[in-house]
C-alpha cells in the first residue's frame, strides 16, 4: 500500500543532515485524512529521536501544499457518531503536537493552496516560506464547522487579533497577507524557492546543533501559556460535537453536493 507521507534524508549544501516530511497525495491536493495524519505523527516521533538531524523540511508534493480535509474523510465523518469524530479529531492534534515538539528547526514550504487543517501544519513550523502565488483559507466556517483543533497552534503563531479576522471572515488570502499576519516568514518567487530553501538550510547548518535545540526548548518555555494538553482535548470535543450537529451536517452535505448551504439565501430571497 502506498504511503501518504514520504520521509527522506539527505545532506544539505552546508553539510548538515536534514530530513524531509513530504505530503504525497498530489492528486488529492495532499488533503488530510486519518491515514495521512497518522503517518505525519509517526514521522515526527521517529525524527525526534534522531540526534544527528539538524533540520526538518515539511513540504507538499505537486501543485498544492495541503488542500485541507479529504472529501472522502469528510463523508465518513458526516456519518459517524460523536465519539468516532472525537477519535478522528485526536488524530489531527497528535500530528500537530508531533510537528510542534520536534527538537530541531522545522522549515515548511507552501505552494498553491493551503486550507483548513493544512494551516495547522504551517503553524507548527518554525519557519514558513511561501511562493508568491500561494493562497490560504480557514474554510471551516463555510462548512458549518470551526477551526477548533488547529486553533491553539494558529493563535500561537499569529495572535488572537489576526486570528479573529481570518477565522470569522473565512476568506481566501494571498501570500503577502499571510506574511503580514505572521503565518509565513518569507514570500519567494516560485523559481527562486528551491535556492532560498537551500540557503536557509545552510544558515541553519552554520549554527551549533545543541544551541538550536536549546532555542527550541527555550521557545517552548516562553509560550504565553502551556496548556496545549487541556486545549487540545477541549478543541477535539468541540469539533466532534459540531460535526454531528445540524448545521455542520448541512454544510458538509452542501459542500459535497456543490450547492449552497441552507443558511445562504437564494438570490432575491429575503434573509
């Protein structure tokens, strides 16, 4: 069976050993499902134990970094009980925790679309490079859902104020807006992206490996609050409850059927 996530290792131009976690479902826009999330969590746990690694690249194969939740996974979730949806939500939080806790620098590269849960992956990276044409969207409210599980990670990355605007409008936004938000660190032309990645890896390689791990440890300690365990469980329960509710059921059904959800009035109809 083909894996949804490929992990490879190489030596960077600066002579450092790096690993790459590559989302490998390009025909599905690298959309997330429970299998991919399990493989991300597994990869992060394995790489965390490798003392020789100096950095981890997080990339998506093909046109898009991550198009959000897989449609088939959404269909299954719409038919599942709340307890089963809770289990699925925990798959996502385990993957996010694993990436966030990696003891070496994590560099993510975003191209094409990054929607929904994919933004949670970016929020767990230490540095995010985005190509100029990349687009981003917290699309969950359009489906009658909430970016619950990714919420704590995103808020830590961009702050509550910016998260309010992004979550509540649910509009698509470009790479420059993502840069202004702090969701990405640099915007790079598509043809210059590979070279910029190598330059950044070379810069990381010039730093002391123990110092870099110390920086990651320090940054973890300097978080405003360290309640991820409690936050994670509460957000998992929130999304599990909402998924089985009437509004989310309607939103997901409308999305899958490519029609308007019931809460959007037809043209000419009074709101």
